[in-house]
C-alpha cells in the first residue's frame, strides 16, 4: 500500500526582525498587550523597499528541504503552494516558484485556504500519492503579510499578529504495509463566516476592481477580523476535528506524541490543550518568534520541532491542526 512520508523540511524568514516595541513606534499598542493576548514577542517582516514575494521566501525554504531530501527540482512530479498573499494577482505563486526552481513542465497547484493551507495541501498531496498521480511532491506554505497590513492604530488588532515566512516539505510515496505516513485527515469550511476575517479589496466582483473613488488607505484594502468570534469558533471546532480525525484513524488522544497546531494565538492553543486534557509540554509553540505566518505556520513549526528532536523518530505520531479565514479548519494525523 502507498503511504505519504515527510522526507524533509525547510524554512525561510526575512532578516528584518520586528519586535512588539518596534510596532509601538507607529501604532497605539504595547509589548504587554501583545504578549498577554497572543504570546507573540516578535516577528520577521521583509525589509522595507525590498521586492520579495511569497514565492521568493518559498524558494529559499524549498532549496533547504530539497537539499535535505537529497532531491533535485527535477525529481519533483508535483508542487503545491499554499498562500493567502500571492506574489501577484495571477498566475499563482506555485508557477512562480516552479520557474525559480528551473523547471518548465512540472504541474503546480495553488491553495487558497489561509491558515489551513498546509492541512489542505498535505491532504491533497496524500490523495495524489495514494491515487498514483504523483510520487515526489514539494508542499510549500509562504506568506508576505507585511506589505498588506494597516500599520496605523486602526489596524492594530490584526497587524500585530502577522509575520512573513515560508516553509517547505518534501513528501514521498513509499510502498509499505506499516501504519505510517498520513494516517487520516479531516477538513472543513464555513463560508458564512467569510466576513469574520477578510481583505475585501481589490475585488473582481465590483464594477471597478480597484474603485477609482476610494482613497488608497480605505480600510477595505487591509485585513479586518472579528477576533473574539474566531477565537470562540476555534476553541469549539479544534477539539471536534481532533475527535473526528482520531476516530478515522482508530486512535485515541493518548496515541499522540506531539500536537503541532497552527500558530494563530498561544491562548487558543492552550485552551484547546486544556479542553483535550493533553499535556501542555506536548503542544508545540513557536508563535513567540514568528507571529502568525498563516500557510507557513504549521510546516515552520514542524521544521523546528524536528530540528529540536521533539518529533521525527520512527513511530512518532503527530497531530497537525488549525483554523483560519474562510472559515476553514481541519486536522491531519501523521506517523513518522
Ligand atoms: N494593542 C492594544 N490594544 C488593542 C490591540 C493592540 N494591538 N488590538 C486591539 N486592542 C484593543 C481593542 O481596541 C479593545 O479595546 P476596547 O476594549 O477599548 O474596545 C481591546 O484591546 C480588546 O480587544 P479584543 O478584540 O476584545 O481583544 P481579544 O482579547 O479578543 O484579543 C485577538 C484580540 C488577539 C485578536 C484575539 O481575539 C484572537 O487571537 N482572535 C483569533 C485570531 C485568529 O485565530 N485568527 C485566525 C487565524 S488568522 C488567518 O486565518 C489568516
């Protein structure tokens, strides 16, 4: 039977470190507020006046993952790129990344599922591998948020959360009878909650995609979020989808060695862990260093968890989980 195995990971963040105190220089916020409400201490943003998109960061992360896998770009037979901040309106960042890798016919697929982009991407990669459509897949999550954030006090509830970054995973299909690889996945969305977290403009549904009569600092050009509504939804849906994915795999919470959640807010992940009665030290956090890097967040956490020896040994069972704009939420259970 074919199983989808994570062979290697890579990551990249820009070199401009932005602390909470740095943010307080240009908006009414404080290190204390941000740490207390979110756990975030710093994030990385691309340097000002630098042209760098999600595919550029994704490229750096991909080179690291490919090198660790011992693969060349030509070994890939499919590329999946998850992002909510594509480099340009179209074509997708997957195509841009593919060209940077020196390829000219490898298929690419962009995924627009925001914070659950990696989960949707991993479930898609697993389906491609199990159906025999692909054998060696590069899955990338990459975001450049900083160029699209409202850096005035008006946007402080959202702007303090987000960081730029990318992470990549090489996934290989292997033939084995062992219970390893992607054991189960569960994905959901509820578009009724789209207004709870969105960037409305530019909008192709309008007579003018970029309305001529609006100032360029109109609030609709920036992400807006009903933070408390999303918080409540997350602490309800994350335990539910955990139960669902475990049932699909025929396993229990005790079988999980490490939970790697989307890094949206440390308080959400702590509340989720308490609900599950899961040991706090088996839930991985790196939001302190990177903020919310959206599609990059889970693979970036996986990369660091593996580097720190927190997971990666044969038999380690890891639960990936997250909820974000869409709303979308889901979980993938994986065994090394
Ligand atoms: N600095 C200082 N004060 C702030 C800031 C800030 N950065 N942001 C908001 N405030 C103020 C508000 O104006 C409000 O003031 P008021 O009481 O005078 O009106 C007060 O702080 C409390 O605001 P709340 O929004 O109620 O704060 P809350 O405790 O809910 O925390 C937060 C806000 C951190 C955004 C939280 O709601 C959250 O994390 N929500 C979920 C976020 C999430 O998971 N998003 C999905 C993933 S992202 C994606 O999919 C792309």
